[in-house]
C-alpha cells in the first residue's frame, strides 16, 4: 500500500529510530551524552507507555549498541535514572509549559471531569466522595495550574455530588450529552421494560454458555450457510430450466430484456441472486458491558448473526430453556434496528481526535426527537421504548441557554427553526446572545478600534451597539463549512460575538477527554507494572497527554 520495498522500509525505520538518539560525539562529553539519552528514553517511555525497565532488556541494549548509539551497555542510563530522576524533571517542565499554554487561552477555560471507582487510581482519593471533597480536590488542581476557579466552565455528568461541587465552586456546569443518552437508554428504558431486560439477560446467558464453543458455533454457521447456498443454486437452476422451456415454446429473443421481465412477472418468477445476507460471515459472540449502552447493540448483533447455529448447539446440549422463541428473536431484531439509529450520535460524541463542541448539542437533540417520532409501523416494544425516551428526554438531555447560544454562534445553523426551544426557555435569540455577553463580562472595545474597523455594518438602532451587532449577525444568510474560519475572517464585523464564540465554541459536548484518561491509565498499569506509585502514574499520564509540548526540548 505504501509502495516501498522491504529493504527501504527497514532502512528508513532504522534511520528514524537512530535519529532520536543522534548526537555529536566530538562536542559532547560522555556524561552529557548519557544524560541526554536518559532524557530521551524517559520521554519515549512516557509517550509510548513503555516500562522504564526496558533499558535492562538485552535486546534493547543490543539495538542501541548495534546502531552505534552507545558503545557498551554501561553507557545506557539505568532504570533508576529514568524514574524518578528524569521523570520528575520532565514532569515539572511539562507542568510549566502547560501553565504557559493556559495563560494564552481565554479567561473562561473549560475543564472536563469524571469519576471512576476502581482498585486502580491515578491519584489516591481516600475521602468520602462528597461534593465538598470533590470541590476541594478540583480547586487544588485549578490553583496548581493558575486557573481562577470562579471563571471555569465544567463538563461532567449530573451526579448529585458532582453538581454540589460545582455549586460550591460557583462555576458554569455543562451536562455531558453522552451521559444523557446513556441514561436515556439504560436507566429510563431497559430498566423500566422488564420483558426487554429479561431478553437481554437471556442473550447474555446464551453468550456466556457459548464463550468456549466459538469454533463449534463457527462450523455450524458455515454448514447452515453452505446448505442455504446449495439450495439457492438449485432454485436458480430450476428457474433457468423453466425460463428456457418457456422461451423455446414462445420464440422470445433472450436479448429482449423488457419482454423477459414481463414473462417473469406473468409467471410469478423472481430473479434469484446471492444476496449480502447469504455471504459467508461469522461474528464472534460479544458480551455487553453494563456501563456502556452501545455494547448492548454489539451483543445483540453478534447473537442475531448466529441464531441458527446457536439453536442447533443448544438443541444438541438439551438446553431448550435457553433457546429464544420466535417472538423474542423478533424483539431482538427490532432492538437492533432501533438502537442502530443512535449509533452515529454516539460515534460523533466519542470522537477522540476532534472533540465535538456544544454547538452540536441542539442539532443532536433535533435528530433524536426525529428518531422518536412514532409512525405506527413500529412494533409495540419499539413504541414503548420511544414513549419512555420522549418522556425523559427533557431531564436527560435538557435544552439550556448555553446550548442555544452555541448553536446560534454557528452561522450555518441560523436558518434552522428552533422556536419551540426558545419558547420552552421563555427567551429569544437576541436576548440569549445579549445575556451571554453580559455573563462572560465581554467588555466593549475601545472607540478607536471600532472607528478603525472598516467592516462594521451600519448601525440600525443607534442606542445599544451590542444589540445592533447581534441583530445584524442574526440576519446573515450564508453557508459556512468551517465556523472557526468564519469567525477568523468575519469576526471583526461582530467583535463582541467573536469573543463570545472564542469562549463558547471551545466547550466540549462530552467528558470524553477525561474518560480517555481511564483508558490510558489502564494501559500504563499493566500486569508488569503493578508497583508504580500513584503519583508516578499521574506524571506519566501528564507527559503522555502533553507530549507535543515537550517534543522539541
């Protein structure tokens, strides 16, 4: 795919690795080389989540010697040099550079926060998980990085202790949309629909029983598909014989497609072809995770793709009580179809490279409401699910003034009708933007800068320049593919709204950044690194996540 030969690839890889440790032997002393190598190795271990004991591995030592990075293994820094000596130095540098970045940011930075109870912790938290304790912990972290706790926007779930902590800190709290959708599907639907929960538990039991019989299940799957394939070929051959005989008796030209189609319709013959559903596909059975609603969809899909084989094996094992009825299997298929509608929303919210901001929240709410529309074609189970979700939607996914403000700050969304949400919040577009400008204390620009601004639209009110600016903005009718590019190029015409956009459009819609810390921590604390001190885990995590700030040092 990369159109390079193997020899070229090896040569390029070796050159890249060796360049990381390259240095001038003529101008650098042996101790300085060892110190520099120790710094680079520590940084590499933190970024790639490698154990510091790698410097004691014979293969790694031979690699450094063979590539002439060091002369002997005694030139390689020891494990204790990498940690804690170099680890502490790099961590302190990382903290300082992070503080510098924060100083350059807006006066209203956003943080994401989440809590997880487990045996593994990146930081000991032995106190009771009360709102007061969480407030004190977050306040200490904010003070450490020079952030004013009174000017912070927090994205988190709606746990009572979290909400109390944010009230005590007097910060703006944005509810995590991902948690809202999860609670809608898990707590409000599946927990309240007992017969659906029973089916899910039954499917889970089936998968638990067959976890160690995957090979047998795979054989049954291919055997059943092979039979379907052979039956299909027989049907095609039989249909072909009928067509040939019919053509011969009526002297129809086989190239006349239109006539052939009419003959097919008259004789009630259906063109048979190998569909995608009959292709050989086998899906490994997957279990659900109780804290993730989308794993229910994964589990049900893996079950539905293997129903014939599952029934054969359970029949052979005399486990007839575990075989789902036809009606239950139909409910499974309905659930798959319904839950698949929410899959794209979850994918958007869990993006790891570019976090979605709250400018998408109202769009996602509109999309979810359209998915919950009852058209009368659904099964009774799906209708009940839709009713339950609709009844709890305002609680789990509320429409707030901040969501509407972020929505309006994307000019491509100005023409979308949101009057029902404005009525629900008892406000208007102008009032929301005006109140947000006051809430975030966005001061008027100097008269000199306003005078020098050649792109400022003519005033229509003459009384309130901010209101005049808002009204001119809301009258825009443009297509905007990149909202940041719009505010960079056209923001001078709307100076107050531009500063508001810099604050609001930086607020993520979910606490995904915090949740990804848990995943990274799980990779750090593997079976071979169980003796790491909690504070060292936190330092490795910090360096790993801010590697780009240290790359050139």
